[in-house]
């Protein structure tokens, strides 16, 4: 990386040509670190986007499971009501009269 013609440090502008070798090296180090920070910020943005997608997929999966559970729960009372209606229909039907039992012959 090449240093810019002027470097600003705490509001003061310095000519890169007039900096010592050590100052130039530190300025180059700052450039490398800034580039790495920019790269990492891009990685964070990518990871955050993926996390948001996974979160949305989880929400949809839970909603789908809840909807299925609601449908199943709604279907159970209907089935239970149908089962209850059948025995009730049997109870409401008139009972047939039985023929009287024959007495056993005494021996």
C-alpha cells in the first residue's frame, strides 16, 4: 500500500515525504488495519443477513407448527363431538322389550 501524499493526525496535516521511516511504517500499519476492519465489517454484514434469514425461517416454521396444532386442536373437538353424538343417539333410541325369562324346572 502506498501512503497518501498528506497524512492527517489529530487535525494537523503532515507531508508523507517528510515523515520518518518509523512514522511511515506506523501509517502503513494503520492502513492495513483499516482495510482489515473494512473486510471484517463486510463479513459481519454477510453473517447478519444470514442470521436474519435463519430467524425468519424459524419464525415461519414455528408459525406453521402452531397453525397445524391449531387445525388439529380444532379437528379434535369436532371428532369428539361426533363420537359423543353417536352414543347419545344410541341412548335416545327406544329400547326393545325383552321376552320374560322362562323359569327353570324344579328337579
